[in-house]
């Protein structure tokens, strides 16, 4: 928890240092757009490159991290249309094939 707090304070410090130069270089809307673009980039990176580890045992984590990142990215790229149909369009879709086989 302390690492997360330190990270938050670190990024707050970076934003406070860069806000005035960005506002002068762009406009206030452009500076907010710059920060928003970095947030979108971070979301995309987290979705594709960071595997879900919630509530997994050490053995299951070993299986998760034995899968190459490229395979993980390809799997979640294929899952994106499924997520859109299921959670945004609220369609009735069949279950998706799992990437990991927990025994």
C-alpha cells in the first residue's frame, strides 16, 4: 500500500511540475488532452500486457507467468470483441476459451 501511495504522490509531483509549461505550450484543454492521452495509453498497456493475478495461488501464478507475453496480448486482443458484445451491447454470447488451464 505504501508503494501505491508513493507512486500517486510521485505522479502528482510530475503533474504539478509539468502543468504550467504544458498550459503555456498548448491551451488548458490541450494540456488536459495530453494527460488524457497518457491515461488511454496506460489503460491499453495494462489491458494487453498485464495478466490478471487476483485470487490466484502460487501454482496458478506460475502457470500465468509461464505464458509468453505475445500469446497473452493475442488472446486479449481476440477477447476484446467478446467483451464489447457481452458487456457493452449486452448480448448473449457463448463462454470464451480460457488462456490458462488451472488444474
